[in-house]
């Protein structure tokens, strides 16, 4: 969970979002990198869920991507987005645990 969040933040914020800024500055880079982040997660969500969960999950992932990319570009640090991402992953894992074992 902690490692996955860190790897995703390095990949999607530090690398992809930075490269998107080269193509298009400002909020356009945030939306483009968030779109790529969402597309990546669609495949993961679709492997385990119905299309309704994919749609809802994709909206949540896109919103999170916007927040985390904006945070990265504002503070020029991965720490705020990494901590938030790790907390979100912990929440998702807790819900999954409850669904599977309760």
C-alpha cells in the first residue's frame, strides 16, 4: 500500500504530469495527466468489478488525479499527494477487507 502509492506518485505526478506540462501548461496538464491516470486504473477496476463500479471508480480516480496533480504542481513536492494517496489506498483496502471477510 505505502509502496504502491509512492510508485504511482513518482510515475503519475513526478514523471507524467511533468511531461504533460511540457505539452500544455497549467490546468490542461493537470487534466491530461489525470486522464492517463484514470485510463490506467480503468483496466484494474474492470478486472474485478461490473461496469457500474468501473464508471464510479473512474470518476473517483479522475477527481483524485486532479487533486494530486494540482497539489504536486502547487507545492512542487510529492509528499502531500503521496500521503493523501496512501491514506486513500488504506481506506480502499479497509473497505475491501470488510467486504471480503465480514
